[in-house]
C-alpha cells in the first residue's frame, strides 16, 4: 500500500530528507538554547563579573540564605529568576540591560555601586512587588506555613500580612543584601547601613558612639 496519498503536499515539495533534516536541526537548536539558558541560571555565572562577586555576593554570604542549619541554599537565580517559562524569558530580556551597563562600567567600582545602591534596590523591590514576590514563593508559601513552628513575631505577622494581601518583599527587604538608607519596620540592620526605625519617624544614619573627652 502506497503512502504517497497520505503524504502532505508540502512534504512532497521539499522531500522527506529535508523534513527530517529540519526536524533534527530544530532539536539541536532547542537543546542548545535550553543549555545556554540553564548555563546563565547558575550562581557561577551570576558572579562571573567582579561587580557582583565583590559587592552583593559578599553580603549574601553572611546571610541565612547562604549558610544555615538545614543546609538548604537559595542561590542568586533562585531569588532573581522566575521558574515559569514565560516570566523567565521576560526576566532574561530585562536582564540584557545589565550587559550594556557592564560594558559602560556603570558600577565597576565599590564606590559607584554604593552610589547607585538605593536605585538598584528600589528597582528590584518594585519588580518583586509587581509579581507578588514570585521567586520567594518558589520556596516560601503562606499556605504551607506551620505557625506553631515559628517564633512569636513571625507567627503573628504572617497571618496578618496574608489577610492584608501583602507580599514577601513588603516586609523582608535587606534579608540577603545590605539595606540602603530606607525606613524598614521589619528586618535587622545589615552591616550598619542605617539604624532601623520601628515607628513613624524615618530611619536616621547610624552613628558611632561618642567617646568621652579625655580629661
């Protein structure tokens, strides 16, 4: 029985060999694309430039997300790259802007980085606020929490935040990197950037204790 009558016209025009060749090329392209995508989702890639390795990565190494009693580590892409395909591709396209600033040397020294720290932090907080802290919720979910296992403060704040429709980044700024000079009601001071405010008054720069004058 001939299969000729079941073969689509476009296959007849270009030939079976060409069809199989295109199919194989598609597999190779898709495999290569995914390999490259995953290669850029590794911590080693994130800190391959000194702008990251010498600044935010050093801060992150002093946090619970890097070293903890359970041995579970959240790496750079875990917190900054969504898992879902669509949001991941959007984030990759947005991140291509960082390549431009790498070439321009926008933050190639600690002094330049600290001068732009507040702007960079606000950009990231704004992004996470808009996507409901999507990356945080890859690991942390309200509906998975056992409040009886949490400290008194967390057990009180989490249900309230859930009721008010808050998202993780509303309260948990500065958990992996040093805070710029902002008012932050929850969280702890990170390397002395600012004195944390617990009321309505904005935070003021941390001051060193004055030494008594020598008599």
